[in-house]
C-alpha cells in the first residue's frame, strides 16, 4: 500500500467515526470544534502528501538525495507531528464538549424524571380526591332519596290526618 494512502484512509476512518455523533443535535461550540478538527486533519493529509513527494525528490548527483532533500523531508515530517499534536489537543477539547453535553442531557433527564414523579403524585392525589367526592355525592344522593321518601310519607300522614279530622268533624256536626 502506498504511503500517501495511509493518511487518507486514516482521515476517512476518523470522519466516518465522528459522523454518528454529528447526527445528534450538536451545540454550536461543538460544531465549530468539529470543523476545526476536520480542518487540521485535512492539513495533515496535505502535509503527508508533501512529505511523500519530498521523499521522491532526488536532486543530487546521479539521482541521489541530498542533505537538503532529507532536511526538507524531515521538516515536513516535523510539521506533521506538530499538526498531530494539535489534532490531539483539539480532539480532547471536542471530547470535553461531548462530555459536557452528556452531563447536561443526564441532568435534563433527571429533572424530567423528577417532574414526571411530581406529576404522578399530583395525579394520584387528584384521583383520590375525585373518588372521595364521588362517594360523597353518592351518599348525598341516597340521603336525598331518603329525605324525599320521608317528606312523601309525612305528606301522606298529614293528608290522612286532615281527612280523618274532617270526617270526624262532619260526623260530629251531623
């Protein structure tokens, strides 16, 4: 496998490895940091291409590499290493953003869970109060029927008493 394909393969592996994370809702800072890392990876890939070309340069007599050719290759390699260090620093920052995002989601889930538990408690309390009110309404209905029955009974007794006394008065007056 040619040397210039390795960084390109590495670049695509990293980019595709980050893509599921991108599918989630990202914060602006996270997106900016991700773009920064991607730019550094592109720079690394470009520098590695330059390094590969510098290894093929042979400006010396009889097609050999000169000291200057080797120095140029080493300088490009040093820049690649420095760029790699920057990539690691930026990836650390990126992971810190992701950790903060996960913690925020966990806090939000905990708050939502507490609210749901409070809602469940309130619903249970309201259901219990509703049941008590239904029982009280049923008792007052049955009590109302009893009152109506007593009123009808007393009314019938009053009508019967009036009828009885009228008959007695009629019989006494005759």
